[in-house]
């Protein structure tokens, strides 16, 4: 380790919780420095979450959007990795407890960075979750893929009627980027791929996008909101604005307390909260279970503990919370690491200044919207190409980039989704889905 010689005091220990974008960028900023870094995650891989919906809709393999953690920092002698679930944090004693292979292991730290991300929230409607599908993990994506493919296989053998219609009706709740992307991809999978493979008339799926507000893509300018609406409707997706989900059952949902939609598939993309790790810290949290932090990314009122990314709550100069976006997590993770090094050297910390390159969302084949640097608005084909290029660049690993690029080209030219596998899910995986999003 740089700067550490025999006989000298041990370097400070920095523990980083979470191998998402914030955690990886914090680790990268500390690698090779005079600190001992321990990165903790419940998975031994990093997931490129923006493309989870493509795994769920058979466009990509799970391994194409995931990358093992250990090879990322191979050769960095001051970085170690621990596979386990964090079950307690004692910031007064500077001690965390990690469940490793079923055994509790205590880890001491000098500095702690919490970067465990976010989890879906049902806004107090806990009875919705057992009958909903989520897209936050690879397991979620595979589970949803199995479900949508199995329903199509079942529908093929039914006569046309209410039962078959319910099987082929998919409801996506949430008009943000995830909701738009998922609705468009599911529609294309059902109506442009699967429907062509069966000798059965009228196998058309109905995809419904439900949004409580009167517009899609809340942070975007009205022009792009309207464009997104037109593009998703032109694809064939039904959009219901100003509608609130009031009840969810296994075979139907209710909107606004009266309208009923018969469906076996509800994909929830309506809101996020901080991961359950935030509750272990013992500090006052926001309504969405986020950890309030200072502009330096240090947790308010807690020394030597930092929070970054989706789990952190920080307002900008206009009193707006920073969004749950990958660039925010990356920049906050890097800043937290640099401020820790500054603290060790006795130097002043730096406040967070977000450098945004804009926002974008894809809707389907040649359909997208992009707000580049919050100045230039792109729609349709150009926005779609910009989205493809950016996400290829952000993927970890050249092999993953190459595989994803080849799959995208093949899908575009042939309308084929070759990864249509229904993989058995064992009892442990099924039970795990009924736990809170951050349990083991």
C-alpha cells in the first residue's frame, strides 16, 4: 500500500457499503491511496441497473449487464471485498456487523461510506407488493422474464375471451424512465416477437402505462413530456394519466377506487426510497427513508460517516433534492472519497457541485427523448442513438459492451429476442422476493 512502511501505524480503514455506482466510484478514488479499503456487498457483482428491463424482456443475458467486483480492483493492494449482508451499524463504536455465510462478522472502521442505493416504495400500500413485479435486481428481471413468457405460453392454449385477455394484459405503474422503457420493451416483445411464433390468431397483448400525474417524465420540459407521450402511444401502449392505483390483487387491479383492469402482471415503477440499510444508522431519516447529508456528503450529525447516491438526501441551491441518477451517485462517491483523504491530511472538505450532462429516456425501437446539458432537446431517432451510445459507454467491461452492441444490432435488424428462456426459480428465490428489498 502506498505510503505505508513496516513499523508505521496502520492506515485508516475505510469501509464502503454497496458496489453500485456510488460505491464503485468511491472505491476507485481511494484505490492506491494510503488507506485500507473494504468494499461490502451482498452480491459479488455490479449490476448495470438501467438495462434490467432488457433482461426482463429477453433482449439481453443477465451476465451482459453484470460484472464481477473482484476483477475491477485486481492489482489494487489496498482494496478488499467482502460478500455479505450488513445487519447493524454502530457509528459511536465505529463498528458494523456483516452476515457472512450465515455467521455474524464484526468490522471496525475509521471512515464509513454508505452507498447501498434505493428500493421500491409502495407509499404505505404494503399489500400491493406481493402481487407486483419490481426491477431492481437481476433476480427481479429473471423472475419477470419467466412470468411474461409463461403467461404467453399459457394464453396460446386458451380460446379467445376474458381469461386469455387477462393473461395478455400487462400494467406498468409509473411514468418515469423505467416505466416508459419497460412498457415499450414488453409491448415489442409480445406483439413483434412472440406473436409471430405461434400459429394462433389474435395473440395481441395489451400494455397499459399508468401514471398518477397528468404528464409523463416529471423532470423533463413540457415539449419532451408531450413527445414521450406521443411516441409511446404510437408504439401501441395505452397511457392512463391522472390515475391512481387503489388496489392490487393477483388477477386484477383497481384505479381511482372504481375502474378495474383484469391482469396477472403489474410492474411497479412508481417510486423509490432509501434501502433498508439507512434504518440501521440510527439517525432521523426523510419520509423516503433517505439519509440527510451535508454538502460534503458527510451524514448530518455523525462524524466520519458519509452517504452517497440514491440513499443520500441533499438539496441543491434551489432547494430541490438531487435526483436518483447514476451521474449523481458517481460524483458523490468520488467526492466522499476525496473528502475522507482531505480529512486524513487535515485539509478542508469540498462541497458537492453536480455537473449534469442532461437526462434521457428510451421508449422503444427508434423512440426516445433526451435533454442534453439541459439545453438541447432531442426526440425520436437521434435521441435513441444518443441513449444507446451513452449506455454502451457506461457498461463495465469491453466484452459486455461488445455483447450488448451485437445483441442490439441483431434485435434491431431481425426483431428477434433470442434469449427467451424460462428458467426454474427455486423455493429460496421465490421466498426471497417476499422479503424487504434489502434483506438477504
